[in-house]
C-alpha cells in the first residue's frame, strides 16, 4: 500500500508544475494553519502538488528512502479540504519541533542512520537534501523564527530552492516588521492583563506579569504602550530593581484603585545579572528554557516596597502568561497576514525566484534575501524607543513610523 502511494505521488508530480514542500518549526503560534492553507490552496490551483513535512525539520530528517517504509509520520500530501478544516484554528496541524539537522546529537540521530552518523554532534544535511530529492521537492517553504529559518538559509546555500515565511510571537526575525503570531500575542497579553488588574485592584497590590521575549522586548513594549501596564522591563536594558520598585509604588499610590502593573520579558536581566533559566537542559539551537524572572522580581518588589511606601509592605500578584498567549485561534491580523504571506511565497515560486523571505516593511508586503535572517539581529532600539528613566516606551515621533511603531529593524 505504501509503495503504491509513493508511486501515485511520483506519477502525479510528472503531470504537475512541480512539488512544493512546507513545514512549521519552533514554537507554535496562532496563524500557522492559515499560512499553510494559503500556500496549499494557491499552489494546488496553480498546478503544483503540496507536501506537508511533519514536525518541522524532524520529519524530513527521519524519512526513510524506501518505497516499503511507512513515512506517514514524516510527511503528508496536502489537499484543499484538509487545509480548509485547519485554516481557522490555532497551532499547526503539521506539528513542530526544535530539530536542527546540522547539529544533531548522537542520541537524536534516526536509528536507520546511526551506523553512518555516530559522532557526538552530526550534520545530517546531506540526508535532508537526499530526502527532499527523493520526494521530488522543487521548492521548500519553511515557516519559522530565526532558528528554524537559519537552517533554511543553510539549505539554500547548499542549493535547495527556499522561500521562507517569518513566524514568532517575539516578532524578532530580522528583515520584516511583522512575524506571524505577534498580533495575537499582544492582543492576548492586553486582554489577560486587563482581566488580572481587577484582582490587583481589589487587593491593592503590585501585579507582575512575565511575558515571552528572550532577546527582544517587543511583546512587553507594545502592550505597555497600549496602556495595559505602567512599566515594562526588557532584555535590551538591564534594570535596577530599586528604580522599578520606586516607580511602581508611585504608580500604585497615584492610582485611585491602589494598584500598578509591570510586564517582565522572560529574557530581562537585573543590573549586573544574567538571564534566569528554568533548568540546565538546552534545545537543539543551544537555548536553555527561560522562566522565573517574574517570580524573582515579584519577591524583590515586595521586599523593597516598604522603603518607598512609608514603611508599609505592598503585596504582589505574579502570573506567567506563557502558553496562554500562544494557544487558541488567531486574531484578525494573524488570519490576514499569513494569507498574504502564503500568496507572496507562491508569487515568488511562479516567477522561479527563491532564496527570499516574504516580509512586511513600512506597511507594505515585500520580499528580501533570506540571508538577512542570519546576517543581522532585530531588537528594541533602546535609545529611540525605551525610556530608561521611566522604564516604559517613549511616546513621541510617531509620524512616518511603521504600523507597529518599534517593530522595524534597527
């Protein structure tokens, strides 16, 4: 049965313009399924076949080049009916992983390749390229953040025809003002902060909310600018806990409901300190899981609060928003932008162009060379956007700024 399926696929490929493979890697965000839907429906209409590579880079790495093998866990053929069902939902029905084929540990090498790749760290890129060829893939569309797309750049330099789509709720992929998932993250952060403020007000407390943002503070900055919080601390600027405490106590005491709110990026650091990690284990890209900065800030705010509140301690409420802002259905922007990005990717493929990443720049859709992903960094420009004396965004010079104000490259 599997052999017949493979033969049918290859027979269909010969009658089409070619094969497009699509995958989603890294963290899940709302908007991935709409992007997959947009690519698939347009590609099928234009005469291509679309293969969904399952579990990010893991599926194409683990594939067995044998007609008798069951590779259903590695890829699937995408149809209009299938993507239409998933297109309105969050997450990714193709699933995802943080696999990095160019730096695979010995224990993670697929069993059928362990005789060939038995070093402590292995580059399985030759196998990935052979597997893409075996599937007849002409164009590859990875959807991901800078980690996932950095391997896409690596494949492009090896000769694979890659057209990338940026995704990450941190909004920190270089070259674009917008990454899929960011709007829903900001929307949910504002909604949840507004919900939690009733508890903070009822108990006259300081509310500390930890949000995503390993190296870039956009997910803390935009909700604060929108009025969700009084202050925010971000990875780009090491903050002084005494300064933060004094500001929050002043905010609280000027508020008739006697509470104040601070958003803490997960990658934020105390002055002279370092990032707070949840454990020692690292992912395939060398990142240890962050977590705990919100709890530490909360404890120290409570301890220091009496110093700025006439000797009276102020209690705190702490909440890590985490996966609550990345689960569920996409908002309007994360339904519309992925649709446009998917069609932009097909426009490039129809022109025979590759080695590009589709982007939004200054309110307009465009594309730029894919190597922008690895040749630059996208973070908050502190001198322009972050007021280090008030620990919050600046509110000036909005004229001719990008749609999301501080989300453009520096």
